[in-house]
C-alpha cells in the first residue's frame, strides 16, 4: 500500500508541496488546538542533493527577508532535524515561496516548515506517515517562536481541526457545513511579542473556566452540536491579555457575533481574527462586516472564508 505522501515524485530528485494557513489556538485551546484554512499557503520546492546538508537557495513571495542559514530558518531547521534523526546519507536544497505573511496569526512560519517537510518526505526512499513528521516540525517551530507548540503544525499536517500535544496528533471531526471567517488586518504582530503579553499571574478560576470551554467545544464538534460550541467558544484566559495589541479587536469580534457566530476570537498570536459559523453564507456576510470594523480603525484587511474542516498539506 502506498504511503499518503508516496507519488512518482518520490523517485525523483525534486518535490513541491503546499501547506495552508491555519487558525491557531481556536481561542480556547492555547498551543494545542488549531484548524487549517484553505485559500492561502506556502510552497516549498525541495531538491535531494548528494551533500549531507540543508541549503536554502532562495525565498520568494510576500516575505523574502528571512534567514538563509538553515539552522536559523524554520523550514531549514525542520529539514535538518529530519536529516539527522533519520541518519540520511543525503541532504536537501530548499526554495520557499511565501504566500502567508509572518506575524499575521495565520501560521506563516509553520506553513513553511510543514511544506518543506512534506516535500522532503516525498523524496525519501520510504516516505514516513504524516504523524512521524511532527517532531521535526516542532524542532522548526522553536526557531520562529521559541516554543515547541503544535497548534498550527498539526492541522497543516493532517488537515481539519487537530488537537496537538507534545507527542500526539488527534484529528477532531467537524461538520462539513461549518465555516470559518478569517480576517487579517494589514498589521504585523510578532509571535514573541504576543507571547510576552501573557506573562503574569492567572487565577485558578480562569483555568477551570477555560478547561470547561475547551471540553464543550470538543464535545460539540464530535456531536455536531452548535449549542455546545456556542457555550464553549469563549477565551477567558489569553484573549483578554492580547486583545489590546490588536486595533479595533472588540469591534471586529462583535461584528462576527452580530452575524450569529458560534464564537470569535484571535487567530493564533494575532492580529487576525476568526469566527466560526454554521454555514458558508453566514461566514461570508460576517467577514465583510469584520473587514469593515477593521477599516473603521484605519486598517485594510484580507478575508478568507473556508470550511473549518480544511485541507492538509499536499504534494503538488
């Protein structure tokens, strides 16, 4: 039986893969929950080379001023991790095509990392299952954020809504009709700055409430029960501390709720804002109101509307 990444390219010297944007945290699942979003992504072209090293040949697209030294680049570090862990007798040359801006809250660094690994995996003599790429991706994520968290990596690797722990990826079923509106203002919010905003003391009651909300959302997804998700999709732990970093956040969130969102919050570290909806039409209408709310603060924005059960990274 063929591995999911097996293809005629697996016997060639070059493979190209694409990984899609994601909503990290989904509000109530800080660092452990996320889902992929079709419509934006990063591409990685990986060439198998005789030298046992990782080289970054070029970086194109919406971001180009990234480190070319492999160890200092998220995708390069992930490929180095794969090469050393598997004791490969060869190396890789990487060209990145960035379609997701960094500091956007849409998983830009994770997308480069996952696209590179999926392409490189297709060049292995025996490609690995997607879950086996996860530790290498975590090693790459550390370079970008300073932390090993998989809320963006998991959904990019497997597709859909994924619970990502230190050692395990669990795909969570979501009704096909549910859609996400993701609005990205033209503002940069660096992940490290957004994480710094979380320093300080937390009340035990906040942890209890957040745990209850996460449980309600997961149960609602498994049951397809929108009432449970509506009750649970409210971030009481992280959102209050990061909201001041996002211009007009309260107005944008309210715009989503006014269109009957199941819930709305900050996507990843921000500044993008997302809402979940029962159908595509509701998500599309809300997205335009959310965009208008950002415009009222003087910031243009980009809009993505796509199923919550989004696509996994793929070899092109």
